[in-house]
C-alpha cells in the first residue's frame, strides 16, 4: 500500500502539498468557524503558525539535501525529532476540528454561518493530509537522504592519534 501511495505522492509532490497545507492551515488558524470571522488578537491562534515553522524548515532542509545529494546530519535529525512533537499538535488539531464539527447539532437554535461545515471539513481534511504527509516525508528522508547512523560515520574518520 505504501508503494501505491508513493507512486501518487512523489517526494516533490509530498513537499509541495505539505507546504500548501501548512500555508492554508496557518490562515485558517485565525478563522473562527462559529462566527465566520478572523481573530488576529488571540494569542492561541499564533501557536500553530509558530510550530509549523519547524515543519517548513524541515521541508526546506529535505529539499536541499535531496537536490545537493547530501547525507543526513545531526541538525536535520534534531529538527525531525522536533517535528515528531509538532505532528502530535497536528493530531490534536484533527481531534479539535472533528469535535467542533460534531458540535454542529448542539447549536441548532443558534445562528451558525453557512460556511461552518464546508470550511470545517476542509480544515479537517487539510489537518489529516498534513499529518499523513509528515510521516510520508519521514519515509522519503530514510530512502533518499539516508538514515541517522552517525556512529558508523565517525569510525571512518582518520584521526591523528593513531
């Protein structure tokens, strides 16, 4: 199944779709589904854009390493480990958006904008897609850039103590 997914989502498409998803979700992080308004003065709305910076940097590093045929390094590893935490935030946002969408019937007597379901479903799909694309990017990193086996690399260094 992973091979068929990789046939559709090449590494270039994966990086591009991840970037597009991040940009759209950064805009939607300021959007209030219940009110159909943007809120730029709520501090909570800035958490996702700030955390997604780590993902954008990882995408750039991944692209650079592939284009220059470089191997993985310690900063890339540390960035990926940070991205594991960010992916948990993505998963949290999936459940938060799903919970918000499922609360639609609880507020039948209130005025809910017509954009509630379409934009909410779009956000849910984008979060799910970003979560999946994140781990697909990790898979491409292992295949194309290489693993994080730094102990083996250090054994082949010619040192002056010999």
